[in-house]
C-alpha cells in the first residue's frame, strides 16, 4: 500500500499547483446546464476521496461492507459550484493526504479484505486504491485539459 500512497502523494503535489492556477471564471464555467463545471468535477473528486476513505477503513473491520456512492446526488447536495475554489482545492488535498495516512498503516493482509461498491462483485482494498488513482487521474486531466486518461 506504500506504493499506492506514494502515487497519491505525488499526484497531490504535482496537480494541486496546477489547479491553483486556474482562473475562477474558468473553474466555475458550466459548458451546459446539465454538465459539471471544473469546480464540480473537483468536488466530485472530494466526494470520491471521502467514499473511498470510508471503504478503506470500514472494510478493515467489517466483512465485505457495501459502500455505495451516488455521485450526482453528492455533487448537487454539496453545491460545489458555490464553494470557494481555494477551500475546495485545500479539502481535496487534505482528504487525499488522509487517505495516504490510512493506506500506509494498512497491512498487506488487511489490504486483501473486501468491499462492495454497489455491484455484486466485491473488490479488495488494494484493488479499490489502485482504481481510485486511475479515477483521480482521469478527472484531473479533464479539469486541467490535459491528455485524456481512460477510465472505464
């Protein structure tokens, strides 16, 4: 889990300064009323981090918990579009650093424990953490208009 944690730390350290350089108007711009702004996408990443953090913790003491994340509802209820951008970036950084703390303390044995995310198939904490990185990079590249990173 240390390698996964190191990757997340590198992502936070490398991408946060780029996020901080985006102008407020660009961050808040909604391409269509039903599409998320960059700010809402970053809010989605905060929500994803919180839900994955919960999975990483709960799966260590419960057998195969089912922790579902309804992303549209979370983003709408959180009103990220109205959130101060610098606070949103700070929350994103801190939640991810907290994930690193938890993953670094997760033993190899615990990393094999399972969690369901709404589907029938359960995944290990290790698998979920690796998938989280792919998801994180996919959306950061959307926000920063970088080369797309495929995510299923």
